[in-house]
């Protein structure tokens, strides 16, 4: 039995987007043509690859295994082509997508990856900023190759590496006085303030939340005297308009790198792990 490359391409596009319409558009074919290719692949394999529900498309367990195969196959082909065409056998090439929440992405991930990207101009690295609750979904859908969370995911299908810790403190404006019960967060789903106070000794103080959209919006808001915030200590560096509020215990959160387990990892994949893990 051999698998059709056209059918595999249709499956891969559908598996990544979990949307047959968008998958068809990405391949410049009609949705009915894509559906027929996926159906023929299912007949060839004798297995169901997708469960089609009224509101969503889900990939089956066998579909997940085929997705891993397709991704490994593409990675190996890319590396082979690079080795055949490149004058420098040590040169890296390819596309890698790294997702992280804003405080880590801007201050840790991008600086960590910069030397690798400068040395390897054929590497395209897409940095994806999302709130922490969204990132596991992006990894699951293969919209990110790596994600960085402030907690470790527990899944047998996921590899993880502890990169370090973020130390959280309370900050306020150096220049303006603001009510000590107003705390600025990214959004209603941001749990940093809640977890910080839960980790303190004694009862949790009452506080009102205001939402600034993202980490650097929070910093601008605190500098402008709009409220206090629970923020990573490293973000205070070179910010003379912010100060630490005393009287709170330091709170640490794990910073953990996650990626899907695969039977084969490209050299680019390995180098990304090294770059992000380098202390």
C-alpha cells in the first residue's frame, strides 16, 4: 500500500486548520475536492481520520499518528533538500513557530533566538504572542512548533523542558499615587494576580481589576499611575518610573518549553531547544 501525496497534503492542511474550507483555500482547490481526497485516504488506510461535528472538526487518534508522520516526512524532506543544495552543510533552514505570553516572548525568547537567526538567514522564525490559555490549542493544532507556558503540561504526547522561573512582585508608579486596591492585568483570563495573592501568607486582600490588553500595556498603565500590578521582577530593569511595593513574599512560576513528541527531530528543532535552554 502506498499513500498518495495529494491525499496526504489534503489531510495535512485539514489537520492543521481543523477547517475544511480554510484547508481547501490554502491548497487552491475546492472544498469538495479536498473532502474527496481525505475520504479516499481514509478508504486506503481503512480508518477514520476526522470526526465531523456540526460545530467543529476533530482529529481521531489514528489521525494524530498520521499527522505526526506527515510532519516528520516534511521535516526530513526539507533537510535533505537543504543538504543537496547548500554549499554550507552546517547551515540551517526552515520555518519554526514559537508561541509564548508577552513578558517571556519579548524579553527572553526573541533575545535567546537572535544569535541563531543572525547566523542562519534561511531560517524563518515566526514569534506568536498569545495569552497562556490559548497556547496549548495552538500546539495541538500544529500552529506552533514550540510553546512556552508558566506551568508544565502533563501529557504523554508532549515533551517539556524547564527553562527557569519568573519571579513575581507587586509594582506601582514611582511618580504617581494610585489606589492600592486597583490591579492591572492583561485580560479577565489572566491568573497572575490571583495566584500571587493565593501564595501569600494570610487572607487574600480585596482588589479591583483593570485590563490593559497585554504586558507592556500594563507597564504603561502602572507608570501612568492607573494602578498596581503583579509582574515579573525582570521587567523592572531600566524602568525608573516603576518601583517595587514592599511587604509581599516573592512568588515564582515555572517557565516551561513544550513541543510534540516525534520519532525524528530536525537539526533546526534541536538547535531551537538549545538556544531557548541556554542560561
